[in-house]
C-alpha cells in the first residue's frame, strides 16, 4: 500500500509556500498519497492569482544586501523590493516557481483541501481558488493523518 | 556506462526539479529501459538514490564530470 503524507499549510508568504509544495510534489513522485490541508494564511496558496510576498520585517534571519534597521523596514516599497529580490534569486538559482510546483502537485494527484472554517472566516469565495480543490474540516484532516506515515505542520 | 534509452539534462535546476523531471521521464518508459540523468544540483547525490530506493527503480551507475553528476537509472 502506498505511503501517505499529510501536511497542514498555514503560511501564506512566498518563503512559506515552498516547503508544502516541494514536499508534496516530491512525495507524489516517490509514490506517496498526499493531502495538503490549507488553513488560515495558507489559503493564499490556493488563490488563482498568487501574489505571495516575503517581508524582512520581523525576520532578522533574512539575508539582505545591506543591514536594514527595523524602523526603516516599514517604509512602503521595501516589502516589494525584498519580494522582487527573492524571486530573482530563486530564478537565477534554478528553483521552480510556486505556481510551477503547485501545478505539478495538481497533475500528480495531490489532494488540496481548503479548511472550510477559515474560508468562511476570511469571506473567501470558491471562485477565488484554483479548480479541483476540495474543502473539509479538522476531522477530515485527522482521518487521513491518523493513517499517514508522515504528518507535517508548516 | 554509455548505453541508455533516454537522456535528461536538468543542469541549472534545483531541488526538487531533478527528481520531479526524472519521475516524469521514467513514467514514459518501459521496465528495463535506461535513463541517463544529468544533474548539477549537488543535493542530488543523496536525493536520486533515495528516489530510486523509494520507487523501485535501479541506480546502475553514478559519476561526476566537470561539475555535473551523471546518473544511470533502470526503470523497475
């Protein structure tokens, strides 16, 4: 019987989008049955048009070309700049885009589940999300994860 | 080793793309056919053997030349 991987994706930033989609697509390539449960900010990863950002604010570990004090990081445009820089770096290093990894997940049969409670909480609509996803709650996730070989909260 | 049926060059691609591309190529092949996989991602030295182990494909040979890792896989 196929191994199973259960993931909770709770982050909606550009850097936070990579771990669930990388692990899910790779696990599918290794023959796992995979389900990702998207909750809270992770729901952003299911949007048709992704506009994921990365912010240096509150993240002292983010490498910057020059040290930027927190007080300066609130200046409008800095988040845009950090996101642009990160995307450029990802591209030059041959890292797949989040869209590409998400497409591979869908093609390889990874089940993408939107947490119904947080969809309602944020007033998201089904048409905001890509096709082919399902929705469910805590019990849906736990039923699958109780039989999973690996369960991750990201 | 020089005999193979399909060659796949993933030079410049980073994790997890070499594994995903290898999987896709193997899915078009028949049992016993050989894939020559070229990778520049140094993480592949561990990732490709792990991929083979998990998927029942055989890793026949590995060698490194001019910064590129050459894997020879046989579809299981």
